[in-house]
């Protein structure tokens, strides 16, 4: 999400004549785009600002800005702790950055803070701007993210997103389809549709297409000629519909890889997290996904050490890992975040127990990932090239596995090649090019 926001800002500023430089010392404008999903985000921003302060002394014309989630969360507090910051721009106001910079250039005002959370998707000018200006891909680019919705209405008790990104709102189908079409015309082969909870796409559309579900949107995007691979992220399992599961059987270019964050295997913890599903419902959906697409690779997010998580609760998470056998996962120690309900929960888990649980989970996940990856050995996989050089190629399978293989030919990012898998590691596969076809 932040990566895509950075791209939008880069594109907006390019229109105003800005060019990217490699070193902060040579910049006239430094923007720090921030994420505050987990611990220490604020501290990291203040520490970076401290490092940039001397540059401002050397070059008084340098403008420094903090944008994104930490800007949204901290607002004016940032200018109190770092008075040399010129602009503080929240998640929904990034489209205003060029006009803010124009005003700052006149010397009045000397600082601007824009943290209104009203969704920019309901501002027609922003939609037009997104539609008309997807950033032009460089020759090495073959895949892009396309944002389909902003914000989130779910209020999981640990999560900062509803307060930093605001209420959920979906972009219109027409806008999304047009942006994908432009990207494909520019040579993009793979699109990932992006939202905090794509499963509830369409429930909060600002302008049109009220009847369109996420499953409908996937069908519409998949029909666009020239698109080779379609992915999406992220999904709250509570909104995973049968229609969406059916898409994995119906849409050829929908990649058989699903990131479905479960967070915990304990019903007591899931309830305190306000996730609105049980482990039984999650396992049912996993079974339906595997039935619809037997080759699907499942990945997840896990939080260990949520307030009140007992040894028994944690063992339910370990047991869920054994049952589903995720191909991979992102796992985190729980951390208190501002403006979240769980920050006020009692029974916080001590740091050493969180650390030990995380290690146990990650060690077992690594073993399972290796076992899952070994199943690909001796199979043929279609690999989309990501980079190549010195006779070596790195690419990705439809199941999202990284594959390394030797290849003397000059191959370009986005090309697809048939590769026979020869070895499996826990995080990637190795192979050799199959030239039989
Ligand atoms: N929307 C997705 C969902 O509903 O599952 C999750 C997106 S969230 C931006 C990314 C991940 O960060 C979460 O799945 C969760 O595992 C982790 N996360 C969020 N808040 C956290 C917290 N307070 N402590 C630790 N991990 C957290
Ligand atoms: Fe956060 Fe995801 Fe829950 Fe929304 S659905 S509040 S983004 S964890």
C-alpha cells in the first residue's frame, strides 16, 4: 500500500518537474513515507528526522516532509519535536503535495499540515488523476500494484489501519479497469489488486457499480486482453465468499497463491482480536480453496503474544500451522499501537515469552515451507523472469515461489520460461531451463 502511495507521489512530483536523486545531500525535497502498522514506527521516523536536520542547516531551501500513516497519527506533534519539518501530509491528502509545495515555495505559509481523513477516492479530481497517470513502467518493470480501495471498517482490536487510513471506500470498476488497461498497453504483464480487505470490495463504492463484488471485479479485470497474471492482497477471512473461492477454479490467469491472514489458531484470541471468524470457519474455507484449486499455495500472517494469549492458545496456533501447512507466513510479536482497543487490554505477555513463541512458530514454519517446497522438485513450472545477469535468472512461479536457474540467453523481465525444478530451499527453489517444448 505504501509502495503504491510512493509511486503515486513520485508520479505527481514528476509532473511538477521533480527528478529522483540518489543521495539526500543533493536533494531539494526529502519526503519520508511512513507505515505505523507495527512497533517503533514513530521512533524510526524521529531518528531519521534527527539525521536529516544537519542537511537543513546546510541548505535552508531544502524542504523536508513526513507523509503517510505516522504523519496521520502524529500530526502536529511532529512539528513540535522536529520544527524544521516543512510538510506533514496524512494518508488521504497525498494528492495535494504538489500544491502544498507550490505554496511553501512562496514562503507563506512556512509549514503545512494536511491530515484530513476524508477519503480521496470520493474526490473526482483524484480519481481522474489516478486514472490518467499510472506511473509509466521502466523497461525492467513487468508487474504493478493497482489500488482498488482505501481504508478499513473492521476495527480488529490490535490494528492501527482504521485510524491511520480512515473508513473503507472502493474505487469504481470503470476506474480500475481503465488503469489496468493503460498499464497493459505500457507492457505490464502482472497486476496485483490492492486493498486492506479486498474481500469487502464494492460494499462502499463512492460513485457507481454498487452491485459489483470482488469476485465480479476479478472476472472483469481478468477479461482485459494482454494480462498474463492476476493476484490480489490482502483478505480478511471473515469476508471470503464462495464466489471468490470459485474464482480460483474459474479464472485461468488468477494465480494459485492466496495470502489469507489467520492471526491466531485460538478462538478465544480471535474473539479478543475482533476477527469475527473461528478457527473452524477458517479451516472450512481452506478446505474449499484446496477443493477449488488443488495446487493453491497458502500463506498467512500470525501475531504471537496477543494480550492474554495462554500457552494453550499458542499451541492452538501451532496446531493450525500443522493442519493447514502454510507454504509461508509473516509472523510478528504483538505490539501495542496507538488508538487501538488492545493497547488497553490487561494481561500483556512478557517480551521474552513473545520472543520464544515467535521463534518456535518460525522454526516450524521454515521446516514446513521446506517440506512443501520439496514437492515441486522434478516438476515443470512456468516462471516469469524478474531479473537476469551473468548467466543467472531469478523468476517467480504462479504459486509465488522464487526460482533461480542458469540461463546463458539474454532474457527480459516479464518473459515466461518453462523450468524444471531441481532443488528446494525453505525460501526459494532452484531449477534448470526446460527447452523440450
Ligand atoms: N488486512 C489484513 C487482515 O485483515 O488480515 C492485515 C493487514 S495488516 C496491515 C498486516 C499485518 O500486520 C497483520 O496481518 C498483522 O499480522 C500485523 N499486525 C497488525 N497490527 C499488529 C500489531 N499491533 N502487532 C503485531 N502485528 C500486527
Ligand atoms: Fe487491520 Fe486488516 Fe483488521 Fe482492517 S481487516 S482492521 S486492516 S487487520
